[in-house]
C-alpha cells in the first residue's frame, strides 16, 4: 500500500498535467489513510475545481479549513468558484478571509478588485489593484485592471501611465477584466 504522501504527489502531478479526473481517486485513497490532512482536502478541492465539480470542491475546501483555518489557498480557491458562479458576495467574503491571513497576496487583491469592478465599485476596485501592484509591481493582470478602472473613473492621466507601463513589458497570460 502506498503512503498518503506518495498518493498525494502522484495526484498533484496528474492535476498539474490537466488530468484531474485521474487525480481525484488518488486523493480519495490518500484521505482514507490520512482523513485529517488539510492539504489532501485542499488538493482534492483543486482537482474537483478543475473538473467543474464546484459543489464538491467547496466542500473539500471547507473541510480543509475546518482542520486548518490558515490555508489561504482554500479561501482563494473558494472565492474563484463563487466568482465563477456569479455569487460575488460569497467571493468577496472568501477573498477577505484570505487577505486576513496574508495581506500581501497580489492575486487575491487583484481578484477582490475584479469583484468590486463588476459591482461598479470602481474606487474599491482601484484600491485593490493598487495594493496588488504595490506587492508585485510587474503583475500584468493587475496593471491592466488598474488601467481599465482608471478609465472608468475618468482618471485618464493615470490610465495613460499604466498603459505606458504595460506597453513597455511583455504581457503574461492570465485573466483580467
């Protein structure tokens, strides 16, 4: 019988290779061996999220947080799911919980800003995007989002400055507004 660690490592590799359906049974087998391992629940949730099994993923993330409430990635991942489901209030709550644990996570700041932007809270969005780039100045998604938010706020001078910064760098792939 393989150890939970070996099963987890194999399942993580499958998830990263875009084979989450193959990974899920391995995570479940590992959880039989270590049912109170919060990282196994977190990793299972990530694989379930990739398959579109959002309800199951949220349950796995919640289980990981019952065991270890300090898992920022579980809060962030749940926020992404709630955002995808257009449940912006729950997404905001998850992102704020993640930021309570780690206020220097540029992705969480960016994603919270996207929630505010979609709610037409452009000042709140701007503040989040500014915090994101204060943590990681070259974060392309946050720069794009900040530029677009400045345009919504009619701050064309700031938007032009962010456009200048963006045009001087090669954009990274990823989502933005």
